[in-house]
C-alpha cells in the first residue's frame, strides 16, 4: 500500500481491552508487535517471515492491529511507517504490553 491517505486510528480513550487482546491473540500479529517493540518500520519490511505472507494476509494483519489501537500506520512519502502505540497502550492498560512481550516463548 503506497497510498498517502491517512487511515483511521482509535483515540487512546476509545481503546478496548477485548479488541487489544484479540489483536494480540494471533501468533503472526504478536510477532509483528514484537518486531515493532524495537522501533517503527516501513510497512514493506514488517513481517519478513518465512514463508512470506500473502499481501492480503499482511494487509489484514495490519488492519486488525490498527483498528484495535495496537499499531499506528501512517503515510511517509511513498511508503507507510508502522509503529507500536506503546504510550497509548501503557496508559490505557498499564503493564499489559510488557507482560505480553515478556511472555515470548511461553506457550
């Protein structure tokens, strides 16, 4: 997606725990969140997993996370930059993101 139009993102006060937990419940989406924990990435670089995800799956993954308020997906020139909404999530649900990220490898 190289469109420069902004996408809707929920406001911090509109974040819902059930939507955030649902977005984080999928292993592919959780992997993306873990990638973004170290900083923003161009959308083309996100989810560089093997085997590569189909474009439609990647788009749906981004949409679920964005609509839940977990990530921000913003145009920057001809690219889109995806970042974790850590401040918003920490404010709305203190400790949740750290607990999810620290839970890596426990299943």
